[in-house]
C-alpha cells in the first residue's frame, strides 16, 4: 500500500481539543471527508518550488475566510511539473506573522482534477482582526498570506477601507498598481474582472491603442486559450507576477469575472464570433473551471459544468452591505454586435431595442436577489460592486460621431431603469457603486434616464467610481480626451486615461474615494499619485470634490 496516513475523525477531534479550538475552526470539507483517494502520492518530492503562484485569501466572513494556493512548480509547462495524482497539503493560521501560536490547522487535498489547487474554508476564528496563513508540503513552505475576518453583521463599525482594481493585461504593462495596493491599509480588495486576457495578437511587437503604437511590455507564453489546460497556463503565467502576488498576500479579495476570463464581450451563451451557443458553453466551462482553480472562492462557487455562482453578499458590521454582481453570465446578448465587429467600432447610436423590458443585465433570479437584499438592508451604506459602467455616458467614435457602448448598462436601459427606480425607492441616498472595464478612471453621478417610470428623469440616484485598469491600455493618453468627455456628459465629474485603482475610505457619514494613477506601466517602477479625490455624503447621492 502506498497510501498516505490521514487524520481520522477521532485523531482530528483530539488534536482540536488540544489546540483549544472548536470544531468549526477546521473546515468541514474536505478534511472530514476521509478517506483520501487511493492514488494519493504518499511521499511527494519537488525539485522546483511548488508554491510558485503564491497564496491568496478571499470571501471573508466574521469567523474566517477562504485560503488558496495551487501546487505549480513549473508554471510554463503543460503538466506544470506535477504528477497526475493527488497530494495532501498542510495549512496553518496564526494571529502573528511569526506563527508562534498556530490557532487553526489542517490538511487539504490538491487534486489533478482541479489543477492541484487548494481551497480551504477556514472557520472558527474571532471577528474583525488580522490573521496570517501559510501552506506546507514535503518540507516546502509557502509565502505567508495576511487576511482579515469581518466584523459581526450589525455591529457598529466606524470605518471600512478597500481598493477597486482589475483589467490586468499582461502584455500591456507591469502590474505596478498591485504593488501599491499591497501597501495600502485596506480591509479587502474588490476585483471587477479581466483577471486574464484571452486575446493573442500573435507576432505583433507593438500594440495599437487609440491609433497610437506602444511596444509590448511582456508577452503571453501560449496561444488563445480554449481548453482547460490552455486557460490554466494563462492563469499560471499571470499568477507568477510578483506584484499581483504581493496584493493577494496582503489582503482578502472579493473577486468577480468580466468578459476576458472567457472571451471578449461574451454574454450568457453567446461569444463575439457567432459560435453555436451549445459549443461556446464548452469553452465557458473550461474557462470557469480555470477561474475557480485560481481564485480564493468558496465551494458554493465551484462550477457545475458551464454554470458558476458568483453573485454574493458581504455585510461589514452595520456600515456597509456589499452586493457583488455577475453581469456576464445571465445577460441578454449585446445589441449591434454585428455592426461593431464590421466597423471595429465600440460605440453605437441609441436604439429602442436597448429599452426592451425583456432584455436583462443580471437575469431574473439575480435581480430579485439584489432587489430583496437592498430592500431588507439596514446598513448605513450599500455597495454595488459590479463590472461595467452604470453611468449612461455618450462617447465619440470615428470622426467625432456620438454613440453609446452597448456592452455596458447603456445597452440594457430597461434593466438600468429598474435598478435605479428600486434604489430610489428602497434605499435612497445610501448606495454607492464601483465598477471597471473602461480602462480609464470615471467618477460621476448616476442619473435616472428620461421616461423611466417611478422616479423622475435626470434625478441623481447613486454615484459611480469606475476604476481604470491595472495595466490594460499601456501607459495611456492621460487627459487627451478628458475635456471632450466632460463637456459631453454633465454627470461625469472626472476621467483620465492612466493605469491605477480606486481607493475607498468609508465612514459613517461620508464615503471618500481617491482615483489613484501610475505615471507609467511600460517599465517597472512607475510612480503613484492621486489624480482626484471625491466624497459622497450619506443621504445626498452624487459625487462632490473632496
Ligand atoms: Fe479590461
Ligand atoms: Ca471587460
């Protein structure tokens, strides 16, 4: 028998009693789901460091969080330097970085079926404090991650700080924004998606962005992903980035996906190439599995084929009730996609089709979940954390023609109306939204549109802080198009084309947000500054300078 000895339930309980922790402190799965598989590698040996992708934590709760790693000693190779068999990884949680007292520990399975990823749902910890975690296997120790439990729901909380970031194209620039986020004193990070980019413009040494050529900072090491192995390799390459690892090591994440985790501008069962939906769903399933394998997600988000539950709620004391949305998986297909593809144009004229009540951004079930959650919320603030722009901004296409981006809420005007009417009715004045995808910072008021029933047109319903990208769009064009965009859109208060992130600092009366920018990402060492600072006062929706 090559079987590895595993902890049976009795040994486990004895161990827990000795260490003074309750049964809830150790994850119920897979630890208690003994026995381990028969083909387990009893005595693993690694020639390369198995924790090359670092560690991560996420999905915080008052009593714990998910801790993640993936055994991946050779990230660029097809089988990533791992045997085709499962292994057991040890994990530890402590209150001090020195790990002098280990307060929770256990074993978890790294299976080839899941790319040797490890997801542990740690529980039984005390609320509202910092924790440290690490993994071990075969004498190798992972980097130490820092995480944080939430305060108990309803408990008075004075302050909450978080970063909003995403859109990290590996070829467009260095992840300097993540290096800076790692140094911010945040309680969590919200990732609005585009964690990877599936695109591959083979051979081209320069990028053409808005008519300007930029040399590529780095290169993807595989072709456009379709299979699970392809996506795994893409994630592994991104995950080797030290700045991205530093951010994950510093704070828990609430992650969400947008389009590029699967394919540019996908919507529900439809991709941008008119692939038959039943065929595209196989690609979506592969992409979802690879996404799950690389994110600190709970088992409740483990994909079931091409479906994955990603909308979820997080309550930070009595201060912030956060709703993380999924605006890709259940949305109606984009309007005018064929025209867009023909002209290479992102913008389209507004059309009555966008107001079709049958068109949806979230799907009926998610919309009901959000609306019920907002109606029941007693928090000082509600946060809607989503992926694409909620402000209805007019843009300029080729030759200065005005148009709207149909991949954003502007292509789903009836959904947008319903959401804004509901906010106006259920929790007026205490909702703030954050999003991304646009590869520029945008801060502004979110207004109800003309003709919407229930609340009058032009009324400011909520505010939006749309984070620019970590690297997508290279160094950017700065304020080149800023005056035109501000002139065209009175609701818009600031915009700039630079890389960076949004930093939110939420108090009981005022919600502060800083638009952080980095002067360049085409080379490492870009300098960080604050482009603009805003405040939202509770009870008075809309952004003010400050
Ligand atoms: Fe993006
Ligand atoms: Ca996107």
